[in-house]
C-alpha cells in the first residue's frame, strides 16, 4: 500500500453548515462572520453574501480582530483583520465596496506555543492615531501568559513575553489597550475568578502583577470584556450569572460591589457593553438585553435587581456562540450552533421604554369641541380609539393616516357627565353604559342600527363583552352600582333590526363581591369571573346555545374561591384558546391580581355542555379559600401553577401567538412582561394605574401595538409600528439554520431517476434534535442548500434514514424507543418536494428502552406498494417488517437474534440465484466485531405470498436461526458496513469501519459461502473510530471522528482477496462526523459528511 499518493483530481469542499463561532461588524452595513474555517462577508441591508474564503484551514475561527484603521480608496474600504483559532493566526486583507468584497490572506502563522485566547493590535507608544497598518500584535495564551510579535515578515518575531504571577488554565481572556504601556489582560480562570493584570508591569520575580482579583462566581469563567472606558468589566460563567464589576473607586474611596444578573436558564457564553445596556448570549438559545445596574445608581442591596429588556430567540437546538454589535449600536448579530446568523434591532429596545410625553401622541379633541373634554375612551383596534366626551358626544380617532382624523359617530344627552365604554375584541361593537342604567350599542361604521336599552335602574358600574363563535353574536355582561349583574345577547345578523335579549341574572355570593373581569367558554357554557375582593366565581349557563328565553334565568356560581390573590383584586381572567393539536376538553386559564401574582388553572367539565343540573344544592355562602383542587359534582378546578412578577402589580393579561403577556404597573410606569421568556417587553411612563387605560397588540413581539391612557382629561397614545423600529435591515435571517444538535443520519434521494430533465438533488437529515429535514442542493444560493421541509414528529433522536420508491416515494426513519416511521414525499418534476405526509407509525412498546440502531429498505413489489424494512436493535434483535403503501400498515415478517450484542448496522443486496431469481441477502454487524450474512429468500418470499401478515402484524412468519456466513472483522464494534457485488454476481466485497480505527476489506464467494483469502485490515486507517463507509465503483470513501475523509482504491489480488490503497484524504470541518452518504450528480461524486454541522465534498472517479 502506498503511503499517501495524491489523486489526479483532488477532493474539493463544496457546501458547509456549521457553528458560527465569531462575528464582527466592519461598518453599519457590512458584517464579517467566522463560519468554521471560512470567513464570510455579508451586506446586512440586502442580506447578500459578498465574499467567502477559507482562511484558517483545519481550524475554527475563534475571533476576528479588526485593525481600528480603515483605508478609503474611492468607493472601496480596506481593513486588515487578525483571525485566530486554536494555535494558528492569519492576517487577512478585507476590501469592501457597496455590493462586492474580496478577502485575501496576507500571512498565515502557526502553530504558536499554546492555545490562543485573545489577540490585540498594538501601535507605537507616541502614536495618537492609526496612521499606518500596525505590525505588532499581542497574543494571550491559555496558560495565562502573553507574547508580543512583530509580524511584518513571513516569520513572526517574538519581541516581548511575560507570564502572569497566577499560573493557571484560562477559559477566557480579553485585552484592553493598544500600546504596551496601556495593555492589560482580564483572565477568566478555571478557579471561578477573574484576574486583571498589566502586561508591562512585573513583580520581583519578573511575572505579571495582578492588580484586581474578582471573586464571586461559582463556576468557570466563559467570557470577560472591558467597558469602553475601562471603568467596568463584565464576566459570564458556568453558574449562569452575569456580573458587572466596577474597577474604579467611588467618592468614598472604595470599589462598589458588583451587579449580579440572573435570567439565563443555561450557561452564559459572552456579554458586551452597549451604551447603558448589556447584551448576552447563552446555551439556552437566547440573546438577552439587560439594563446595566451599575449605571442606574441603585442601592447596593438592589444591585442584582436588573431588568431584562429583551429576549431574542431565533436559533434552534442549543447554543448561541457569537454576538456582534453594529458601530452605531442599531443592531445585534448572533451566530448559533445551528449554522444560522440572525439580526436583531437594538433601536427597538430604546423604543420599548417611553420616558416623556414627547414620545407619545396627544390626541387633542377637534376645534369644534374645545369647550369639551375626554370623559372616557376605548380602543376599537390598534389604530382606532372611541372617545366619550363630557357633553355626551362619541368621537372616533383614526391613526391609520397622517395626521390622525376625528369624526363624530354618535351623540346622546343621557351620557353627559358619565359614560362607561367597552369594545369587542374584533372592534365591530362599542357598548356605552350611562348614569341612568342604559346600554347603548353601536358601530363606528354604521354597519348596524344602534340599539339603546334600559337594563338597570342605577348607573352602570362595569361592562364586559364576550365573543361568540358566530361573528354576528355578542354576549354583554353589565353590572350596576350596588345592583344586579345581567348577561345579555346581541345579534346583528339583520343590520336594520338587531335583536337584544337578557339571558341570565348572575346571582352573587353572600359575601361582598364586585365582578371586575370575565371570560366565557361558549361551547361548554361556562363563565369565569374575578372580583375586586379577590374571589373567583364560575357559573354554568344552561342552554347558552339556545337563544329562545321567555324569562331571565337566575344562575348561581358552582365554584367560588375566595382570596385567590390574597386580599387584592383579581384584575383579569384569560382563557387559553384551543389549537388544532389539543384534543383535551380541559379549559386552561390564567388569573392576574394586584398582588403581582398570576395563577394558571385547569377546569374540567364533567357534564355535556347542554346538560342542565339542579343548582339548588349549591349554597352561595360556601367558598373554598385556597385548596389546590376544588370539586363539585360536575366541575373540577385545579390550581396548576402560581408565580409573580418581581416588582409591581398586574392589571391584565393577553394570550397571543402562543405566549402569555402580562400587563402591569410599577410605580408610575405601565409595563408589558413576557411570561414565557421572562423579560419586560415595553414600559411607558404614564403616571400610574389610577386612570383609564387600555393596551392592544396584534402579535407577541409587539410589532403592532397601542397603549392609550387619560391624563388630566387629555387622551395620550403610544402607537407602536414594527416598521419604524427596524435596525436598518430588511430580513432578520442572514443565514438559514441547519440542525442545532448532532446529526446522526443523512441520505441523498433521487425522486425522478427516469426523467430526461436535470433532476433536483435532495437529501434528508435527522439527529439528536428529533427533527427530520428535507433539503435541496442549490449551488447558486449563499449557503448552497435550502430547507424544503422541517418535521418534528419523532419523540427521540433519529438514528437512520432510508428511502424507497414504490407507488410513491417513501422515506423511512427510525430512532430510539423502537420508533419507526414512514413518510410519503409528494413532488412534481418542476417543483421540489414541499410537503411530507406521515403514513404510518409503528411502535412495539412505548416503554421499551431498546433503540433501533439502523434500517435498510428493499422494494418488493412496486405495483402493489410493498416494501421490506430490515431493522436492528440495541437488544441484539433483528426484525424485518413489511410495509404496505395501500393499507399504510407495518407487519412483522422475520425476527430473531444471534449476535447477542448490540447490533450497529444492517445492509442488503439482491443477486440472482442459480435459477435466475432474485436472491435477497441481509448483512448485520455488531459490537462483537463480527459481520453476519443471512439468506432467507425462500422462506421470506413464501411468507409474503401465502401468509396474511396483517391479521396479526406483531407475529413473525419466519424465525432467524443461524447466518449462512460470518467472520470477525474488527476487535470491537463495526460502526460502518457496505456490501457490493465484486467482479461477478457470485462474489461480494465487504468494506467495514470499526471502533478500533481500522478499515477492512473482505471478499466472499456466495456459491458456496466462503471467504476468498483473508480479510485485508488497515489497523490505523484513521486516527479514531470509523463512522462511515461508502463504495462507488472501485473507490471507497471512509470518514472518522478524526475529521478525515479518506479515499481508497480497491486492488484485486485474485484468490487472495482484495486490498485498499489510499488515494487521497481531506480534512472535514464538521466535529464528531457520524454519518456519510454519496451520490453521482452531473458527472461528479458528491460526498456529504454530517455531525455537528454538514459539509459536502466534490470529486470525480
């Protein structure tokens, strides 16, 4: 075997998806990204990729350090970058114009003596500006020492070296200063401390003297950064906290305590200073923006009370690894383990905190109403407000045009001096309550005739509007002051003659109860009410769907809870809407209270919705005062969860886009708090809660939202429009994401093999994130592939993917818990697949701990849609299933065991027998190092033709006994197995890769089954375990966890078998490569390797 001859056509890297480990902005519009070993340049305004170059071969780019100086040559900007990773450093020239960029590597240095933790450009001591390109660079190493190099030549010259007096391993380090005299290093140690030391100062032993030792973290330090003025340092740690350390003394001559920030739910990787904010990234997939507590002047005991101003989620899997802030502090870029790059608007953060009336719209009444003022208002939509004036006029303000317009919609003298207003959630109905007990129902667009009804004898204290499944029906609850509570029904199906009827009188408990909020579930006929006295009442409304009521029906509460929020008011009740995937009949709802708490309840209705029960047994005076579960004979109420915001009290809640938004007040500010992501989304200084106010939003991100309130008889409003708070970019997704966790399976697919037109190249992937992705190779796109479908149906990691084409194109996936699924791919020749329909799922035992390790699929009968699926299990079982496309069912045909060890691989091959019929052979390999061959063709075909397998789909028709041939291929597990015909149909070639780092080849005669010569074994074919093997023609490709893709050529030795000669090798930039597949496409071989990321290589035979 030759040692390493280079093939005539070397392998070339093609597409790549991997961890985005470094980001930096060259300008407000140009972002530079470190994507594996590749340096990429993006225009963030257009979202286009301007340049891509491999600058650190066989390494990851850990950080990009730009020279502060930019050289302008006409419309071209040039900048020098220092790029490091591992022990290597590259100096790169970046040239950028508006729509194009170029990258050129000036010098590549390394390996240096230790792992590089940080780099910093240095200028001469007497230089004020960066007049020329610097030629000195400082490097900080993992063993806490610094070296300064002159890099003006091809060989770096070390001109300075210093070891810190604290000798320990570093997990992070960051320089500050650009001259030797000002250069200092913050070292994050494995002993949970941060040490700051000046590079130019030595102690008596010649080591660097530590000036600050910052102690307090309870985990290793993953990131440190200085503030721009060096007055503060921020550190992040394994303990999930962010700590901001003051480095200068205060007026009393001492250094204040650090500000400690909690909020991330996993390890924090980095944090940066941005004006008065902090921006952090974490393993929990979020990028969060915080208020810097050291700049707010809080007392020391409140120093840890820091607000989270934003929580951005756009990556999948786990880990946001990199973050960059634009020069003008308008946007944030984040890069994740999922290969995605996202853009976020920092401008929106500043828009989220409204401090003065200058940021609000003052909705002054039109000139003809100068002697009038605003008595009350309600928001009909995010752009429309209905105002009731003191003189009984109803006006509409429309903010959809600039400037906003007023129009009069109604006038009634009964509403002089007092008007209670409510609007339906759709905005089509406005209800006004008067001092005399009248209800006025109207629409601002006159879509139905106004209705005015006298329903109470006292002034109307409060009203509520509940929607119906019928868009023309509204339920109105009215509550008179010290009077009765009625529930009415308004039908506007006939606009000229709307019908209004009173359905129920809500009887109140003996204890004082003032209803202030309601929520209705129309289908189950239940009304949930909250009171000012902290009571929660649940009424059943018999016959709610039947509008024919001759008289008002009194109803009493079936459940009554007192002091649900202590002694404070229950300010709102919100029911979670049912989604399509929710089959439960239970009602989930939340209550909020002025104690700052919010409670989730689950309500179970034990009766059919139309059932009328005898309510006489329920006594109004009996109430529960805090039980977790409250039961009546037809309802069960369970308190699921209780929590409270850290400060302030809650006045309402909104459930939108699957997220709960809490509305509350703290001192004189209104805030919106995201309960799921635990951060304050918006804050407005309005003067406090003792005023009429309303908030409305279309989406959970508050892109389109309105907050309005009355202050000193004037209406103010904050109209929030997402288009006005963008960060200077059109699309937030700069680079599409791949899987966010390890990928364990990949398969190329040919959907139209017989088509004369060029067919699309597709591949399916699955892994630890349980997501199945279908992607198309697109060389013209920036990432060179696009994701067509993303399906999360597996409950455990996907371990194997195979495809088969019968009546339709089918994709089979398998994983843990004996999970085997089949998918149908629908595609047209001109259109790539855009939908995948699950056909059937087979799971023998949902509690089983066994795992399907691998599968192989054989098409038995295309016309009938019959496919055999061979599966091997971690409990040493071998099973062969029959899948019927027509009935969409799996049936067990064969099962058995022989290896007595965990089986890792299964393959199949079809060869002709002596009579010319198809002979189906299966091959298995296991952790015992053996490869076995199974010939069960006759019994298998007999079972398929004569046994009705679907009668008992779990009873096998054939039992496996002994293999027809086996041999020992490796000293331990056989991770990779490929079998192909060799020379003729009577010989087979086995290629295996093992846990023992070996690659082996064996030739086997099939008539009879016997080995030809001895297996040819390359003991150190790779430096680590082999995870993938593929054969095409006389060429073999193998991949290993050593991140090498090797190419071997098969050499025939006649009766002595065959051997492998290495022809080429290439380093793949995917850590932990665990799966490989190849395909011949457009005259080239495409080899895809996937693990933590994806990389494909092109070559020719």
